[in-house]
């Protein structure tokens, strides 16, 4: 029984889900990460720390490392270790007293200026420890950036998010985090849609406008004019031929 | 596109009947939606407006005759106005630009002309005082304004001279043309502070090099040539402006607080090289310790030299009337006034009098007139000024003296008090009118329900818990019967009153509202408006009539203090009185004080207040109530410790139980830091989340949560295909608006963050590019509407964000920020708005069934009621069957402004600063108060008056039809019976 977790501990690092999030409308240039050009963007790692104590004091410990990659395509991945037996017990105790499970990441900039990457201070978020336990450590961590690529906030939720008081029997469920990680840049708010509106108005106008379009006199009444002209021509010709015939007849 | 200018949208009701006559009128009517505009006979029925001017800086009376009615004031709100001195009504008012550009530096009055220097010496204006029209305006040279005075040539005032920091100029009074302008010599070293003209051929400029010498320059009136220039040793003099006046035949009189002496110097005479000193001690005068003596003089006519009598103020309530002898350097004390708060000179014809205000007793001050020549008191000139405990102390005295028919001097007085109020008093001591000018600067307000009438309250009291326990069954029955008898009595009295008043003509019926007769009306449409003004004066105003029912002046309020008004207990908890708390926070120190009062009567409550020794960061009103039904107010200090108010044992116990579910947030905009805290059982706090918006990129400009008294009736929206789109109704949601630090038009942006106030989760983050503030926004229900300036297209734009959970609710029974893992869907649309705006608010109704409107205050003073329907991100680009089913308006990039949407027709509200909305007892009706320089109160009906019969409902017709039908039935029944009987007989 005990060998299984130990084996897992040996493996120690479980790569978790990686989610890409394209923030700009520009297309990916298709450069490979191994390219010499991209060494600047090759990413850097910041610690993800967590804290859960029965007395709700903050004592942050290492939970894993966030691999952040700035540049055109910001991406983030997380490598984290399993919870130790001691941690599991503490987490359960914290959940029992409705304590909080807090995480924090340092404030960093995703843009590629090495010197300014690290700023003092942390971004903190929390979730109720009981919901983390009841969801079997399935959490969703979201990182928010601002327009210039600074990390401004972090949030953590569990799915499901409720605390129903169900007991988690199996210790195995509390060993490894099942983390979904996203990084969300700000969305661009829309501008007034004038172009489309004008286009639509034009189309409508065209639709309505066509039957009323001013046609030339001839175009409108050709069906009357043409027979009339034909009739006149015909009658004129007949007159001539008739006259000719009459003349001829007179001979 | 509608022009943004205001068009009055009356539709005459009487004309509707005539409409058939003229087809033209029918066409005209079809342009308006009649039901939305105000009928002419409804004007002023549900709405009122009060106009204010602000704190008076200068006040002048019209020419000194008994019949003159005009009074001119210039105020700190950059307003020049005229009042009717008989009624206190505004005759006309000119509202200039706000800020230093429109500041009125000086107001001079001569005959029909009012001269004004505006904007620190930027403009010189002349107004016609009769009609308030502008005679002319002259642009002055640059330089900060120092002084101005009229200049007379041969006994007629023809010129005005303006002294600036480095130049003096003379302008013609008739057309404003400049006669000459001269640079002042050595203006870097010498501070020129005063200009004097006594009707001679010269104009004198007085300057000082502090603690060194005085410079006197005489300019020729004709061409501005320097005639004389000299400097006089004056090592004790630091400012001419504050310590010197000109009296008598051009004698400069200065007072030196250090040596306690008066100094005199003839300005014109060149032979006197230095000041002559007169020690105050030699005149048996003594200055109060620590008081800077002040000289008061008077120049009744600019063509003549000033009076040789003057006042010297020796202490806060000590004045002496002195006279300078003809020799020019001996002084005779005429009369000693102690105690005397205020003194003022007034001239009529050739007589000049001095008015002195002396305290009489606790409740009144006496004002008396004294002859200036002798210092004797004039008989029968005493006027009493009532001192009310809730008003400020007298601050300034403006006297209007006139000659009566019997050649004696009569006068009227305008008293300005510290709370900016103006009181006009006439002999013999009658207060003619009072203007509460503090209301020109309302900071915050609340509307409180009025209490029930005595009988209703008694009925309520009967069912009180305590009463039921104490009494037995039999007394309860008796009580019940007695209360029903009183109710019957009240009803009969009411009927009698109705009957009695119905016989009187309408104009005679006056519903005087007093504090005693206040009671809630049937539909709770009449409320008490509690208004807090920047001067620290609180007002209780009846929302129906606009009359001020109570006022309370808080002394010692700093000019830049921040106010927060909190309703802790509403009127609903009889017999406990309603309770409001005003949190006054000093912006410099952050220290806060509490003022607890009854909002109906304005009386201060005698409740033990918590000690607040530390700066307060945040205050929050909890839904927790103590045993007396007062909501608990939590105050967070700079060490994140929490103080509860009220802090009874009961409250503390409740707080301990609920501690883990009380969250709050703090925002430090200077650091871009948003952080969340949770309360601990010992009332300390722990920080649980933190979001940081780097200040290098953007700065937080405003944060708004939702209004706690807002109700949302519908949980979702039914779509065209009959499915439901559920709204994301998070009561803890905060809308945070930021502006970029980079102000370049191409790179500037406005950020909108929706943050959950409990978990700190960023629900949505939107960036409006190429935009800058000022951003006005409203956050309500599941939407945020914001307005900004588009720097690229140079126009104002509205944007609306709506949040939806989707077609399924995560947890339909209860909302918890801690258990809502999925992010909502966010829809957004943007529109062009053809006008800048100054403020924005949403309507609010009792149950939230009525559709919402946005109330938009425009710079023109109009208030636009914009249906929220137009700001709906689901407005389709292309009309489909479904969207038509949903009644969605097709998308149009431009938001219309229809003139009939202006709820205040022609009653514009100058400089709208805020709009307050409150629900009434009727679901259709929302009460609106717009405040700024003016106050405007009205009612709006966003979904029309679906629950009220119209004003002109034809009761006679409907009842006559009913009666006719009833009788017809009766008669036909009778006839039928007869017919049946007849048939039976046959």
C-alpha cells in the first residue's frame, strides 16, 4: 500500500495541463521555441506558493513552479509536487474548521525586459479549504495580465465549488493536484460599429431605392413608343407603297 | 440627429382638443410622444427647483433710496447675481466658468454699472445692473490682479484703474477702452498692493518692499506719466493690503501689531519724509493678545476723499471708532464698542453712519446705528438679528442706509453667517428672508421615509412584542377597540377636512408643511431629503415642497473634509426613531468624527460614540442589526483594526458568530492596490486576497459596487426561442475604472475591471483603447454602463457591459461568491453619444419590475432620461425573427437625444454634480433629485404610470355611465317584470 505513494514521490514532478492563450489578433509567426531569436522569450519561472494553517495565519510554502513565457504568445505551465502526508492532514484539518487555502505568486512582468521583471509584492487569492478537499484537489488557477503584460491578479476556484460536508475517504485523491491553468489578457472593448451600420444602411437604401430610380422617359415608355414608332413607320411605308401601288394602278 | 440645445416640450393639454381644427398641429404632435412629455398644467406639480449662488464674497446694494429693491452679489462659485431684496428671489444670475478662470477678483458698483475683474485679472467686465446685461468686456494684459478702484475726473466718475503685479491700466467706464497702461518701476522687488484716487488729477499706487520701505508713485490721469515717486522708510511694514487704509485727505493709516502703534503718512505731501507714530497706549487702547488689529475705512464716493473716521478692531469682539484730526497726525477716539462682532459703514446722501452688531443675549444680536461724526447712537435704530443654535455665527454685515421722508436715516441689513446663509433684516427687526447658500454645494444626500401618523404608529405599537407579553388578553382587546375608535375618529376628521377644503377656492388652500404635520402619504411619495453640504451644514428638506424643515450646522468641519452619510435605522422600527450617521473625515489627517442624528427632526442623538483615535480607511454598513434595530457600522482604521458602532454586547456577540463570513475590501488608488480582508473573531482582520494594478501603466479613478437597496425582479431574460438567458447577479461585484498614465491620444486607454469583492477574482477585464476620461459610470443589476472620451474620433461614447450566466443557473437558490466557479458570459456594445455628460445615475424602483432608465446630467443643465433599452449589448446588427420577438431595437451606432426625454423641461440645473434616485411606494414611480448649483426634484415613470390613474381621469363620466347602466338595468328589470305579469294575465 505504502509503496505506491512513495513511487509517486520519486517521480515527484508531474507536468500539468498547459493552456495557451493568444492575446493579440496577430498571427503566430511560427517560430520554434528552440530558435536562437527566441532565447529572450524562452520563459522564466516563478514560484507558486500556498498556505493553509489551522489558525489561518499565512505561512507560505512552495507548491510548484510556474513557467511563464511572454512575447507574442503568452503561455504558462505549472510543475508541482504532490502533497506530503503531513500537508494532507493539515489540509483536512483546515477544511474541518472552514479555514482558507491561499495561494500567491510574485508580481512579475511578462514582457521581455529582464531587469524589470520582478517587482516587490505578491498577488494573493484564496479558496475555502473544504471545497478544495471535496473537489479532490481539482482547481482552476487563472492569471490576469494588464495591457503591458504585468501580472495583476490571480484567482483560484475549485470545480465543484461547494462545500457539502462530504468526507473524502481515499487518501489518494488528495495527493496530486489536478490543475487547470489559464492566463487571461484584457479583452478589447468594442468601438461603435459605424462601418457596418453604414453598409447596412446603404444596402437598405439600395433595396428601397431601386424601384424609385429615375428612368429616362424612353426607358419607361418604350413599350408604348416602340409600337407607336413601328406603327408610324409601317403606316408610312404602307402609304408609300400604297401610293406607289395607286400610282402604279393609275398607269 | 437632434440638436443638443434644449427645446421645451410642453404639449398643451387643452390644445389637444383643438387639434382637430388644425391638421398642422396634428402633424406637430405626432413628432412628440405625448405621453412622455410634461403637460403644461403639470409643471411644478410634482417637481420643484431651487437656485443658489454660493458663498457671498462681495455684496452691494442698489442706489441708496428707500424704494430700491436690488441687491448684487458675487460669490466663490464664480457667480454674479442679483436678488430682489424684498423677497430674496433671484432676479438674474450669471454663471461663469468654474475654477480659477472664472474667479471674481473684485466687484465695484457705481450707479447703473457693476465693474468686475474676473480670472485673476484676465478680464474686466461691466454689467448693466438693471437687466443684468453685459455692457462691455475688456481683455486685460497678463499679470496677477492686485487692486482696482474708480477714478473721478472733475467730480464725475469716468474711469476705472486696475492694478496688476507689474502694471497699472486705466479704462473708460463707458466703453471699456484702455486710456493708458504703464509698467510699474522695479516691480520685481516692490510688491504693489493698493491703488488710491481721491478725486484729484493723480492716481496713487502704493507698493511695499517687506520690512524695508514703502513706495508711492503718482501717475498723471491724463497720459500715465509718473509725476512723483518716492520711498518712505518702513521697516515694520510687511503688507499694505492687510494693515493699511487711506483715510481723510489722503492720509495713509497703518497699524503695526508688533509695536502696537498706528502710523500715519500723507500720501500727497512730499515734505513729510517719514511716518509719524501714534502709540495705541497713548489712546488708552489695548489689543487682545495674539490678535492682528484690523483697520476699516470708508470712501463713500470715488470723487471725494475718504472719511476721516475709521474703525480699529482690537480683538475678536472689540472695535473702536476713531477720528483723524484735520492736522493729519492726531487721533481722537470717538467710541469704544465692546463687545461688538461686526461693524460696517453706510452712506446715504451726505450722511454716513456706522452700523455695529453687538451680542444681546443667547438668542439674538442687536444692530445699532451710530453717527460717524460724533459717535452718538441714533435713536430708534435698533434691529435684532436672531441667533439660532443650528446656524453659524455672523460673519459679515452689509448695510443699506437710506434717508426717510423726515430726513432721518433708515436702513436694512444683510447678515452673512459662517454657514454661508444670507439673512435680510428690515427695521424694526423683522427677518424679511433667509437664503441658505450652503445648498449650492451639496456633497451627499439620502432620502428617508417619513414616519407614520400618530394613529398609524399607535396601531403599530399595539402589535409590538413587548406589549403583548406584558398585557393579558383582556387589556389587549380593550387596546384593540380603543385604537380602532381612534382610527375611525381620524378618518372622520380627514373626511371633514376634505369636505371643508373642497368648498374653498383652490388658491386659498395652503398645505403648510411643518415638522409637526409630517407624515407618510399613501404611496410614500413624500420623503425627507437629508442633504450634507461642503460647509458642514446639514439640511432636512421636504421632497414634496422643497421647504427646509430643519438645519444643523456642524462647526469645526475642515473645508476639504469628506462626508459619508449612512442610514442606520429607517423609519420602519417604531417606536425607535430613525437614525442617520454622518462620517466626517479630515482629508489631511484621515481622522474621522461621527455625527449621529434623527433624520426627521435633525436633532443630534445622545448616543455614546466610539473613540476614533486612528485614521479611518473604510466604513461599511452591515446587514446585522442590534436589539434596537440599528444596522451595525464597521470602521476600519489604518492598522486594519475594526471598530463597531453601535458596539453593544449583543452586536459584538453577533459579530463574533458571523466573523468568518464578513469580508471587506480596501482600495489604495495611489498604489494601485486592491485587497480583501476577512474579519476575525477578535475583530482584527486578515488579508486574504490582493490584486495590484501597476501605477506605471494605469491608475484607479473610481470604484463602484451595487446599491444595497436595489431589487432585481427578473432573474433572466426570455429570448426569442423561448429559452432563458440568466443574468449574472453578483451582489459583491465591484466595477473598477482605470485610466492610463500615458495620455498620448494613440496610446491612452480606459480600463474596466469587474472584481468580486469577496474573493478578489477578476471576473472581467476590458480595455477601451484610444480613450480617456473623465469616465462616468453606473453599475447596477447585471450591467455596467460607462461613458468616456474617444481620443481618436474626438467624441463621447457610451459602452455597456452585461453579464449573463448562460442558459443554465449554477445555483438558483442562493448566490455565493465562494461557490461560483464559472466565469459569466460578457456582452458588450458601444455607441456614440452626441453630447458630453457631467453625471449619470440609474432609476430605482421598489420591486425592480419597472424598466430602468439612465438619468444623464448634461452640461447644458438638462437631465436626460435615457431608456436602458437603448443600451443593450444584445441589440442585433441584423434584425431576425428572434430579435423582433424579443423587442430588441436594431443596432444603431449613434444614441439619440430626444428633447422629450429631458425630464426637467426648461428647469435647467446649473452645474449638475450628482443625481440621487430613490424608490417610492408606487412601483412605477422613482423619485429623482439632481443637485449641483441648483437643486431639482421630480418624479420619473420609466414604464409610464401603469399603476396610477391619470390626472385627468374622467371620474364623472365613468361614474355617470355606471349609474346610468345601473338605473337602466333596474328600469328594464321592472319593465320586464311588468311585461311578464301582463303576459301571465293574458
